[in-house]
C-alpha cells in the first residue's frame, strides 16, 4: 500500500513517513491520542471508503448494500455486547457530532442543557459559549470545586433545581478522577432531566472494566472511538431501545449524509479487540502508569489538580513553577515529549496560554511502557522544567527519549 502511494504521490507519502517517525520517535502523552493496530488501520484504508450507504441496515436509499449492511450490523452488535446496551448508532463522524445529535434527539434548540464548563475539564460541545451547542441551546455550566478539583454534588444539584435543564451532560476531557455517574443520574432524575454521559476519553477504561459504567445511570451514552478505545476516528451513541428511533433520525437525516463505512468497519475491528482479555490488562496498565507518573511528579514538587489521578489523565497546575504552560509544552516537544497545555479550574490565565499541562498514558501503554518508564518520563519532564532555557539539557533529554522509544517500538500488536 505504502509503495503505491510513494509512486503515485511522493509529496504526501513523504509527509506521512515523517509523521510516522515523529509519532514513533516521541513520547505521546496527549491523553486523547493513541496508536491503533494495523488491523484497525487496514480496515480504515479499505475499499469500503467507496460506498454510499445513507440510511441504516435494511433501510438504505441506494442499492448494493449486501455487504455494508452486515459490516454496520456487526459493529452495532459488538458495541451492544461490549457496553451492555440495547441500541447503538455507529455513524457519527466524530464525538462532536455525536453530542449534538444526542441533544437534538431529546430537546429542541432554545431549551436548557447543563454541562461541565470547558476550563473545568468539560468539552466544547458540553455547551461552551463558542460551540454551536452553547449558542443554539440555553446553556448552563457547572464547575468543579476549584480547591479540590472534584465535583461538588450539592452545588450541582442546586444549580439543576434552579435552572431545570432538560439535559444534564456528564463526562470530561480533562478530569483526572473517576466520575460518579450514579450520583449525576440521581440529580438528573430529581429535576426530570435526561442524563447524557459522554465517555469519549474513558470508553476504553469502561470497556476494560476499570471505570464505573455509566450505562445503568444514563439515558444516552456518547463516545468517540479513537481515544482509550483505540479505534479509528469516529463516534458512537449508545441508548435504550425506547430512544433508538429519535437518536438514529437525529444523526441521519438530521445532521449527516452517508456514513463512513470504512470507519465503521474499523470501529468493528477495534470493538473486537476491546472485547479480548488482553484489552482489560491494557486498561489496568493505563491507570497503573498514570498513578506512577502522578506520584513521581508530586515528588518533584509539581502540583496536580485534585492531587493525583484515578484514570488515564493528569493535569499539572503549573502556577507554583512560574513557567507559562505554552513555554513548557514547547520545550517538552523539543525534548520529544508531546503534551498539551490546558486550562485548570478557575484558571487566572488566558485559554491560549493557560496554567495547566495535560498528560495521559493511553499511548505509552499501547507501546508497552510500564511503571518504570512512567517514572522515567516524570523525571524527564522535571529535567526539562528545571532547565527550561537550557538548550543542551533539552537536547540531551531528546536523545534519551529517542533511545527509550527505540526500546518500545510501535510494533504491530495483535490483541489475542
Ligand atoms: C474528544 C472529545 C469529544 C469530541 O470528539 P471529536 O471526535 O474530536 O469531535 C467530545 N467529548 C469529549 C468529552 C471529548 O473528550
């Protein structure tokens, strides 16, 4: 495949080769990123990209769906089994569309939705003001306690009673603690709201049985498929049978046209991998690695939002280090440690140069790194932080990181 591209379009081929070497030669700590298996990649790059399949299995607008119907049904069945749900829509192009689709399946524009504020770890699509979800709905935002970094359920319940939202959205992009979906479910029930749990980041942890399951406590669960779940870029909406029709209509024809069948086939492959025992071990190791990384960072005097982590993600509060997060993330990138700067709860700084640095362990765990390497990575981060303006130290770290990466090649893995 690669050589065909090389012959046909060397310009793009070379960019892909360079990006591959960047991905393999650096420590990827962005918690939403991962490495998919060659099997997932192969399905993503398959001839299924050639087919138009508007509609749903058995109810398509165009002919020639003998195979695509089975592909989509297989993805649905695997997701239903893995997450224990009655219905699943595997067509959303991304997590953002899945969320908008879920909201529009339940309420009309102008009605009230309530989600976690972006600087407090929520996602743009949870009703943040610059997102369409913050514009077409009456959006009320809850926050975490800025002292503890944790949810204050009494305050959230109070806010819900005051605003009577039609939907309460839970889930996060930057929350280092396990989310108590049951508690949120109760708050939603008390005010007659639907509860939508967005598990984009933690889907792999839920599937691996190392995070509380939102399914019993929510009306709809949305997720991306490319973060801890380790599939292609895409999304799913999971729900009870009674909401199936509304959800499906909301995605197609509500928001989308033809589903991306190559992606759906790759989602099926990823779901197959996630149902194997080895995936449970993977999910456990993600958390073990994150805990060791967090502990070592604390030993180095870093402050962490909420004081640590229960999941795959760590949020450093850099204020005591007096280094702008953008400067640190750029220096780390030079040292081949790839992170992203991130707002922290009650952040006094601007979102373009916020006070936090977000780290996560899904990608390093995929390439086989364990506690020892997690600790080493924390030491590297500290070394760069302490020598932020020292080019030669940063270069030395970069060299050591390259050597570490060479010991943990992003080989193809087969999830047995
Ligand atoms: C990543 C993410 C999304 C959006 O997914 P995209 O595929 O980038 O559109 C939605 N919700 C949460 C909580 C996320 O972390």
